[in-house]
C-alpha cells in the first residue's frame, strides 16, 4: 500500500543550518502531520571560500535533524549536474511517490514575490502544492502581493487554501502556515557573527556548533562570503 502521508520539501543553501530553519520545519511538520525533508542545493560555481561546501552543509543538516521525528535530509540536488531547478526536483519526487501522494514545496515570503522568475514556475503547481510560512509581522498580504507580484498573485489566488486542505489533493494548491513566534536567526547574520567573533553558538544545535568549530568554518582568514547560487531559490 502506498503511504499517502504528505511530503513537505524545504530547499535552500543552509549555509549553515540554524535553529530558525528547524523551527520552520517543526512548525510545518506538526501543522500538516507531514514528513519533512530539507534539500540542500549543490555548490554554487562562484561561491566565496568561507562558505561551507556541499558535503559540509549536508553533514550539518544531518546533525541538526538527528533524532527529530519526521525530519530528514534529501541530498538529491547535490548529485545532479547543472542548476538545482525546483521543477526538476519536484518531477523526480513525483515520479518516486506516484500521482496521488500530496507533496508541498515550502518557500519564504520573499521567494514568493520572486516566484515568476523561477525556471518553469507555473509547472510547479502541476507537481506540488506551494507552501509559505507566515512570519509574525510579515504575513503574506494578498493586496501587497497583487501590487508587487501580479503574475504570481493571479496564479495563486484561485489556488489559496487552508493548510489543512492541502492533503485533500496531490498538487495544485497554495497555503500559508503561521509561525507562532518571530525568529531572529539568519544564515547571513550567523556567518557574520562567527567571522567577527561575536556570540553565535546558541543559534545552532550543539552538534552543528561543534562541527563548525572543528572544521573552522566561516572564519575571516578564509576570505569573503559570497551569496551566489545555482538554484532558482534566492
């Protein structure tokens, strides 16, 4: 029998993974009773030397989700040649899970505004639901979205659902999941704190902090941090 539990996928660089990422994963997992996968994008071709490489980022993710029920790391984008287009990743997942299993791709509100710039973005809805996390003080506002990203709004407006309704169909919906509290963490600020010798270890799980220290990641002697990426996710 096919397992029809919803799959939620959360793609990103995770350079490094931090407690904010994990809070999002837990909130969505619990809200949707879903299996939740974090998918690290592969190495950007012009990355700065202080960024962790693909293997290190995946290993930190493994440490972060160890012992977390319903959370896992999916490394498929690390082994694929070429850019990490979301539509290709979702096509692989759809082929693996079949036509009936609900799959959702989780993005941030900033990425939602840029969705029309993603590779073959309209096809995403033929493969999965699109899910956004509403952050306190920064909820997805339909009127603002209509003004700032009219193409995206026109696509998602008839698809807007309550999060609990997404499990009723395998793909094609759009929903927002509210976060219960504002999170301070960001990978950019975390890297800056490490580089500048400011307190940072309480922003990551202890095993991830130990890994960063052991490997000397994000230190100033390594060079300048780059934000480039070869995926269609900012």
